C-alpha cells in the first residue's frame, strides 16, 4: 500500500504524495474498507494527475495517493462497478478532464450540458413521466427532477443538477488575498461551515496559529447555525405535511436564533464573522448570557411543539415509513452527515476526527435510526438538543480564555508545494476543502465537496416506491444543497 | 387538537406590527456612512467585490456585501435598512450622504405601477445561481414575523399567476434560458426586481466565467434591493415603497 497518512487540517508536502498505477489504487481501496472524501484531477502540463483521498472514521485518519494519466491514457476501468460511492466522483472527473471511466453504470453530466442529458427511460402503457424544474414552485434553488411513475407510485427519480454552476473553485484561484466572503457565498445556508473549512485550510497552509478563543467562538457559531437550520427544516417538514401550526412556530423560533447571530456578527447568517486568522467579533459575558437565555427559551418551544407533533396521528402517519433508505444502501452510496446518521451510518467528523474542542465535551450521540422521514425529523430534534448542550459547554470554556485576542494577523504567504485537507461538520454533513499549492506558494487547485454531492442519490433512492406526492416531504427531510453540489 | 390550541396560546403574538418603522438591532450592517478622514489612506483592494472606491470616497451598495471589512474612521455602517432603489446609479453612496437624503429620492415609481399593483402584487421568484442565502430570507418574508402577505405581496408558484419576477443570484449560464423563459411566461404588465448583491452586480461572483447576464441588458429592471443576503425588512419595505400610493 502506497498512501500518505495524514490528519484533518494538517499540511503535508505535495511532493511526497506517491504516484501509483490506477489498478493499484483500486485494489488498495478494496482492502482498506474506507470511504472516499476526495477524488479529483489536476492538470500537470500535458498530464492529468488524479488525487484520491480516503477517510478512516474509526481512527480519524486520512489517506492520500495519486495516479498520473499521460495524454494517451484516455480511459480506465471504472471504480463504480465495485464501489458505488465513487459514481458521482468519477462522473465529475470525466466531465472536467475527459478521461473516461469504462463501464460506468450511469456516466451522465454533473454540471454542464443539461440539454444533452440522457434520462433513463421506462416503457409501458401506463408509465408516465413527471418533470419538475429547474424553477420550482417554492422559493428555492433550481434543479430538475424527472420521475418515472406508474400511477401514483414513483419507480425511479432522476436528479439533474448543474444550474447553479458558477465556477467557484476557479474563482478561489484567481484571488490574491484571502477571500472569506467568497467562501461564505459558496453555500449560503452553511455560511459558518464553509468559511471555517476555508479558513482552517488557509491557516494550515500559511502556518497561522489562531487563538483558543477564536476557535471556540467559531464552534459556537457553527453549532448555532446547526440549531437554526434544523429548526427551520423541522418547520418546513411540518409545512409539507400541511401541519401549519408546526411550520409557523418553528419558523418564528428559528428567527430567535438567527437574530442572536445578528447581534453577534451583524448578519443573520453569521456572514463577516470568520476571517483567516480568527474571528471579527467577540462573545463577551453579557452576550454569552444572552445566548444561553435565548437557547433555553428556544429549547422549551421546540420541545413543546415536537411533543405535540409526535402526538398528532396525521403527522406520524405521513412521516413513518416514508422515504426509507437502509443503512446498507446509505453506506454503499457513500452517504455522509445528518442524512447518513438518520439511516444508521454513524459518522460525524466533529467527533471522529480528533477535534480537541469537541472530543473534550463529553456529549453522547445515541440514536436509533430507521432511515425514514420520521428518523430524519427526530435526528434533527436530537441534534438541536445536543448542539445546545455543546454551545453551553463551549461558552463555559470560553470564560477561561477571556484575555486572549480574537484574531491574529495571518501570514500572507502560503507554504509552497503543500497539500491540505480541511473537514468541517456543517449541519448537513462534512464540508471538505482541499487545497494544493505550487512552487511559489500559489494556489494551484482548490477542491470543495459538499455533503450533498454524496447525498443527492440517497434522495433518489428514498422516493422509490413512494407516492409522487410524498416527494416534497422526502426532499425537505434531506434538504440538500444545489449550489454546494454545482459549485 | 387541544394541545395545538395550547401551542398557539404559548406563542402569543409575534408579528412585527409596524413593518415600515420596525426597529433594527444596532449591530446590523446597513446603509454605509462615509466621512472624509484626513491623513488616512483607504486600501480599495480590501473590498472583495470592488464596491469601495477611495477617490472620491464611495460605496456601491449594488456590489457591497455589507461584510464590514472596510470599517474604519471614514467608513461606518449604520443600521438603516431601507436600501432599495429604482435607479442603479443611486445605489452608489458618496461622502456625507445621510440615509434620509438617500431615502428621499431612492424610489421613484411610475404612477401606473402604483395604480395597478398597490393593493396586490404577486411575485415569481427565480433563483439564478443564488447561494440560498437570499432565498432563505425571501422565504422569511412570508413567515409569521414579517408576514408580507398582509400587504397583498406574495410569492406564487407559477409565472402565469405573477405580476413580476424577483431574481436572486448572479445568473449562471445554465439558468439564463430558464430565467428568460420565466420572464416571457409572465403576463404583461410585469415588473422585474433584482434582490441581493449577486443579482444586481454579480457580487462576489462577478469575475466568474460561468455567468451569462445578458438578460439584464435585454429587459428593463424596475427595482434594485441590495443586501448579502437581503434582509426581509429591506425587501418588504423596498417593495412597499415601490407600489404603495402613500
């Protein structure tokens, strides 16, 4: 096995990354039994170099290797046949570099050429198709869904995305300064998670050590983001079941959390809070008390509303056994984050990848997952409670570091020939940023992976054999990101 | 049923009674206040979107993400949130301009618009590569706090039912066709509203090669609502000032 072992947010020398044959990588992956977090190419003169990053969640380590495709190597035997989790990564790699994974079961566009998208077809007298999007009925992002139905029942759903493609990865390379504002706008519902992943990657590359105080404030913000979005999603799930009381109450309860965020950072979603080198706004004792008071109030409302919802038969019957994904399928598809946990795949980068601020908190994460909408609803509820606990513990810890500065001046030069993987567990799941620098410390490749990138196919699996009218409910229970996928 | 009624009782009334004069938290970064500052040199390049110009001092709210990166003696952000304007050029805030001065001339709508839309305005929103920030805030406009529906302003599911479209996001190449299609499907008379820095100027994505902003040159734009993302109060008040007869 020829792989470099590394950790989250640890800089390694890019020249140390081995270049092996693609067959060797494939046989290694078979033996490793780990999950993929990175599979992307980079142009190296006339060659294309493919980097593969695997994660071992049990011991919190990352494994990196690479292979080189010379100009006459135009194809390779696809990984997806054996490991379905690679399907979207291989499609992306093919789209960007034109190197074809042979015998890929569904080699379709990811972000471009939507007009040439080859949809699956079903034949038969009673078969009908339902096409939805790119513009949806609600105020949400664009994407196209194609249902193959027999009567009310969905046989298959195909999801065609790419409408949000803005070339963000390229834009990161064009910048001469640190661009936290761009990082925040990659995915506007995970502002803190993206900005944190970006900042940590840049800090690792530039050798900037930030203060403990800044680290704690970042994590407080990250958990508040999780609380806010989860509450909003519970409201949206209630709304899609036509339980309007739930929709209204969760909606206004979310406002309390994001308005507290506004008081901390001047923006309801925490924009402008994090910069490379630390944070821009302090949380003093007064603010800390305010946050705790707010959370206590919110906890009461969320508890009460959830309890009533779970006593309402019409809610339970809509949620239970709707949109099921088994643990086996979730694992095979490489699902991550909240959606994976709700199907019983217990991965959480906050705790798995040795983050001293989280591992020292002593919080429990027991959850009996059933993989349906009810499971995702309940997981959100439990994660809200868990995050509240975490925020309180972090705020108590913050008092120990009162005298520290909130930011340091970052080193403006990135280390040359370096490679770093930065993972942050946003509310949706792991946000992975991978940065690679060249001989003069310039950014050569910036690769991002949103949890949605893995999880969109999970949604397609979830709606199989459900009524087409349950699709909005399933969709909302995942609440995946379009822009995080399309970049 | 009884539990549900109890739930409602515990919530009380949470709507904001007076939207046009709703108080805003002091920490909110809104209308920029620019003052001449002797002996200080502003570095334009700290602005991620090129909204800040040092000589003469000005901030283009159509580009500004209100991130506060440029905050100093000369540049302060007030919590004034009514930032909308019918004229793109008026979004450029210059030295010593006060929010009151800006508000006086910012929104000048034609009489016909007020006549046709003042009681009811149905909007179709198109997210053209928006990051979901503006989308979440536009959704929040219809929640129980802001309750935009009380003014007869609503988001509808189909462009056929709409009186206008609201565009968020920098308009990616891939969305250009769908956006134009949506606009054409909206019956006349119709209005176009741009919400957020991305829609107005491309925002942080303005240098991307994957955008196609031809739509904005082809069709008239009626209202610009800055923000990153647009605050619900900015949006509702912007639209209200645009349609209400006063």
